[in-house]
C-alpha cells in the first residue's frame, strides 16, 4: 500500500481557515470547546486539533459538531 503523502501548503492553509471558522461560529454561539465536545461526543483533544487546523476531520465529525453548535455545516466554509 502506498504511503500517504503530506498535504501541500494550499491544503494546510485551507484546513486552518476552516478550523478558524469553526472556532468563530462556536464563539458566536457563546459555547466553549467543552460545551461542543459534550454535545457532539468529539473528544477535547480532537476538537482542539480541528480548530487549530492540525487535523482533517471526517465529514461525519463536522456534521456532529455543527449539530452540537446549532449551525449549518456550510457555516464552517464561509
């Protein structure tokens, strides 16, 4: 099986922007990371990595986070 390659800088930059937007939406709804984690079932370390752009979450995870925040999934990509 081929080894996975590192994402290029463009991908990393976009992943960071998505993470920043997840944080902005969460803060707009006056929620803490712990609030979102408790509601979504995502562990705190994973959630933190998503907001920092260090993790590339599955779509299912982003859906659970959006539901926990009470926003639309598309809000993370605006």
